[in-house]
């Protein structure tokens, strides 16, 4: 699953998710289901207009989620 971030002319950010090539509105429940199935998030996609700080923050969030999923797989009894 890949998260897709778009910023409109008013600098409002909208998040979508791309699952199996289909883009749909973001849903935490759907994201959790996809993470259970795939065990990772793909690198995010961002439209133009994001600052370097925003890009770094989004990439950091995705890396952290992937790190936590990976760490939980390595714990005994999981």
C-alpha cells in the first residue's frame, strides 16, 4: 500500500491510499487492513507544492511505521 499526498491551491493537504493500483480516499481502518496483509508501506507519493520539511516529515512517518511493523515481527510470541 502506498500513501498519496496532494496539496491544493489553498495549501490544504489531502491523503489518499493506493492499494493494488486503485486510489481511494484515506481510511485508517483500510490502512490497518492493508498493513496486516502487506506488512509494509511503500514509499509515499507527493504532489508538487510540498516543502522540504513536509517531505522529510512524511518520509519519516512512513519509515517509522515500517520500522515498528518490522520490530513487532521480530518479537517472540508475535
